[in-house]
C-alpha cells in the first residue's frame, strides 16, 4: 500500500469514527458542550484532510513529472 493510500485510509477511518460520535450526540436529547466541540473539531479535521489530499496530489504530480522527465 502506498503512502497516499495509507493516509487516505487512516483519514477515512477517522472521519467515519467522528461521524458516528456526532450521530450519537444528535440522538441525545440534552445539549452536551462536548458535542459542540466535536462539531468544530470535525470541521477542522475535514479542512485538514482536504489540505493533506491537495498536498498528496501535488507530490504525486511532481513524481509523475520526474518519472516522465518533465
């Protein structure tokens, strides 16, 4: 498995776990301050993942260019 595949798998698992936690809080009738923090953290994680994916794409493009001799 390549670095990119491993990274995507790890972050995919992280998002899945966070979505499950968020769904658990959504079913809860009381307002839990931790639920708000999780929503904020989820947003930050999603943004970080997008940045990582962009960086991985840039690295991959550079590797292709090097292989192609461009």
